[in-house]
């Protein structure tokens, strides 16, 4: 493996960390309807746990309402049961055809709690980025030890990987600030 391949591999892992952070933060309820809130919901559909979005259409008719329209009307009760058993904390309203989830407004205190809990996801992403940097540097040191690259090349590589790491951390912080702003906006 060359230093260029090590850099590309590290970059890919760091981009994956940013994508993972966005997915995790997307599941935090911000007082507005967001279909990604239901990504973790699995419905017992004919005996098999099935993702909700595979058996129903999810729309956002109003700013704070999610409408779930099952493709098979017979699965309506199963969907309602899965939503009640989930950790969403929102009671579904079943009208016989569709299920509506009304997202409650967040209190100031709850908004601050969510911002704090968001920090856990951000820190996990940063750890992942630093781990990718460490792996890349270890790979480069092995190359230098095997005399495949010079010590100067190793120093240059370390500077390059640090720049990529700094950029990735900056991107993670940008994603975090954006979500924090969304959470604190009333």
C-alpha cells in the first residue's frame, strides 16, 4: 500500500464518520417533523421485523405532523403497535386509513438536554476520525520501517494526514453547530 492509498483510505473513513454523524443527529427530534425519526422503527409484518419505510409511505403534510400511509391497510394495527412500543415518546393517532404523529413543541429545558446528548454523537465521530488518522500513520510508519518510503516522506505524510484530520473535525463541528442551531431555534 502506498502513502497515497493510505491518505485516500483515511479520507474515506473520515467522510463515513461525517455521514454517520448526520444520520445520528437526524434522528434527534427538533420539534419539527422529519421522516428520519422513523428510520429505527421496525414493524412485525407477517412475523418478520420490517423497516417501517418499506411497508408504508411517510409524508409531512404540516410542519409538525408525520403522516404514515401503509401500502397494506391490514398492517395499520401492527404499525401503530410498533410506534407505541418505540422510544419516540409520541402517541400515534389512527384514523382507520392513516396514522398521524404530531410532534410536540420542545420546551427550552428539553432543547438544552438534546444539545447536550448530541455531544455524545459528535465525540464518537471525532474519535472515529482520530482512529482513521492513527491507522494511516501506523501504515506509513510500517512503510518507512520496511524502507519503502524515506523519513522525509513520512514527515510529509504526517503533515498531510493531519491537515485532512483537521478538515474532517472542522466539518463535524459544522454539522454539530447546524443541528444545535436547529434545536435551539423556537
